[in-house]
C-alpha cells in the first residue's frame, strides 16, 4: 500500500509549538485501503500537531457522516460519527508502532504519515450494529420490516404460557426467595 502524500506531515521545518491541519475525507480515501463498506462519506478531520523538543503530540478529531446500509433492512442511511484520538510520537533507534498511542520513529526521519491512524479511527467510530433511524422510531416502511413483523413472536402467547405453570414448581421458586 502506498502512502497518500496528503497525509504526510513534514515536521523538520515546523517550529516548536502548536500547528493546525485540516483534512476533508471522502470515499477516495477508503478506496485506497480497499474498504467498500461505505456508500459515501463526508468527514472532516482536525489535527492539532504540538511539536516539542523531544517529542510530538498529535490530537485527532473526526466528525461527519458516512452513508452505510442498515443491518436489518439493507436500506442506506447517513450515520453521524465523531471520534477523538491522541498519539505521541517519540524518537528512537528503530521504528516501533506496537503501542496503541505511542509511535517511535528513527532519529533521522523528517516526516510522519498519519493515514493509517485516521483510517482506523474512522472505521472504529462507526457502530458495530448499524440500524436505520427509521427502524428505531417506526417511520421507515420497508418490505423487509413487514416480513420481520410476520415472523415476530407475539408477547400475548408468552404471557398465557407463564400463567399455566404447575403449582408444584411455584414451591421451588419460594426456595430462591426464602432466606
């Protein structure tokens, strides 16, 4: 995988202190990673880059929407996402990214590429269960939802079954409540 040059930060020429970077991310970014779960995306990334004498601190903030398919109805909808992530970049003998929030780069490096951190942060900010807002509030009309309602178990049938319990079992329930 090639690095996206837009996400290279040349820190050698930057003065010590805080620097702001803004990125607008769309589906071309995700195509670079061969990630095809999003139908579309409109994401804004704000990066606060704080350069110090011995290390660098990066604070990522992501906000925007991704268009994804609902897990229940397969209807596309816009899912809002927001996320924050902090990364500390230190200098060392060898490159090391084993720790989640610390990156060690060799002393001779003059730039870092943040594309992998941005990609992972966005992917992890999308909920694991993707449910269309219309399903939650009942406003979405879909054939799949109608079919699911046909197969749903009625709660009235369950209540009648619980009332017809053999009285001998009720004595056993008392053992749990008596102390």
